[in-house]
C-alpha cells in the first residue's frame, strides 16, 4: 500500500442510531483494500440526501456507524492494490462515496476521478449529485422522444442546472416554483416556461403548456405534484420522483417499478450504465467539463467540520441560495 503519513483515527459525521442524535465521531482510519483509495477530504457540499440520512429517513452505509455525505473533493492519501483505475498519492480527485462529511473517505476507484485543469477544490466538490441527476433527466427525456420536460423545485441549484443543460442540448423546460420571486431569476437562466404551483389557475396553465409542447415526461423533487402533472398530461405519461421534499420514503426514489404513472430516479443507475459499458471517463467528462459553466454551483458559505450542526441549520434555512460547503481539514 502506497500512502502518506496518516493518523490512526479520523473525524466523521454519523447518523442517528437507536433514536440518538447525529454526532461527530472519532473512528479508526481504514486502510484501502483491493481497488480502493483513501481520500483526504478538502470540501464537501451539504445535499438534501445528507439531511434525510441524518434524520433517519434512509442509510447510506449498511451498518453502524451510519456515515453521512455523498460527494466531495480531496487528495488521494493512500492507494490499495489491484486498482481498476489508476491513481497515485497526491492526486487531486472528485469523490462519490458514502461518508464524505468526514476528514477521510474510502472509495472504490470507479467512483473517483481526477480533477482536471485549474478547477478549485471548492468548485470540484459538488460534482455529481446534481449534475449527474440532470444529465440522467436529459437522457430519459431524449429516450422517451420528448423535446420538453417538466421539473419542480426549479429555483434550486439542480433546477437551474436543469434549465441550462436542457437549453444547451436543444430541449425546452417547463419549470415549477412556489414563489413568484424566482420567476425573473429563472428567465435569466434561460427557461422556456415557469409556473407557480400556488397560483389558483396553475393546472389550467400547466395543461395549456403540456398540450402545446406535447410532453409526456416530468420530474418531481417534492413527491407531491406528480398527480397534477399526470392528471393534465397525455395518456401513458410518466413522472420520475427524484426527491421527497414533501414526504415519502427512500423507496420512492430507488424503485424501478412504474406505478400509477410514476417511478423513481436515482442517478447511480445512470452512472452504472457507463460503468457496465466501460465508459466511465465519458460519463465523468460530460459532467466535469461543465462544472464552471452549465453545471456551475453557487457557493454561499463554508463551515468547518466542527461547525456541522450550525451548517445544517443554515442550509435548511437558505437551501435555495446556493450550496453550503464543509471544510473537514
């Protein structure tokens, strides 16, 4: 094993267990095994999934201690044997793994990729959760034969990426918000349509646009609006659930069954398509080449790992204003 000088323990955020509160916990530092690298975390964003995990809605790791965090940027601190993808100590990398809200994380090489060019660690941190979800949305829209798609939570970081990426690829977007103050902002992003779901004539306007664009595909981060979409869409329309902002379970996101016109959407399934074809670099390049443009993430504040609970509170009160980053080291 090739490695830097490493500590015996590391600090990590662990989720609720037996009704206990989430906590920062010192854990034994793992050593990378076959096809694994150990990464020293530089920055990690807080995502909705992290909050769900902290509240016990679902687990990212199969057994206690339940780790929190899905993506990050950092530096390779140690490498194991028999690597499927080549990395060396000191490489600057993007990481996709359970447990990134920590000082270190262990990751299989398939879920690690080099940070190219002069991209900063801050810019590199939010590299997959939102961008890969949007890329999957575009792929599903294209495969379904649609040229327009509906999306909720349009004022979010992901919602803005959705508008920019679909526009770049020549597709139209029908964007749903819950406050008129976001309408002008989204017009600047290049949206084609924006509707407020709180308007009394929301469904009437929605149906007019759906009929005009003949769209049969929608994406719902709330898990609450899909019924209105399907009610006002052509027969055999499909809504993908990619968030549970207004209730639901992890199974709503992970299911591949189509029930009552809806199914789940998990971006890992899209990544795995490329993995199975041996085209991971194609997948990563499509996303990472746009991290300063189409998939750029606005960063509103950075907290130290020791300030994680203050950071979570700040994030929940300001989630539409940009990403909150954690600096563990």
